[in-house]
C-alpha cells in the first residue's frame, strides 16, 4: 500500500516537473521570437534612417545644383545688356 502511494506521488511529481519544463521551453521560445522581432524592427528602422539620410543628401545636392544653375543663368542675363551697349558693328 505504501509503495503504491509513493509511486503515485512520484508520478505526480514527474507530471509537475514535465509541466514546468514545458512552460520553461515555451517561455524560452517566446523570448527568442520576441528578440527576433525586435532585431528585425531595429534593422528595418536602421534601413529607413539610412534611406532618409541618402534622400536628404540627394535633395541637398539637387538644391545646390539648382542654386548653381540659377546663379549661372542670372549672371548671364545680368551682363546681357552691357554687351549690347558696347557692341560696335
């Protein structure tokens, strides 16, 4: 009788340890999934930041090119009147 009770207690302890082990494994799996999702989100944000920085550089280069073109075209237009005044055929 005592041996049967000890066997049942051992089986209950084994079942409890199995449940705890399953919970620990599940928790570890969920933690790994969360870490992978966080790493993916961080990589995505870094890529967005790099893209935004590249776009800012392209915009700045375009603005500078527009300013240079403006200055070049404006300077030619400003000197045009002077060239006709000094022209002698």
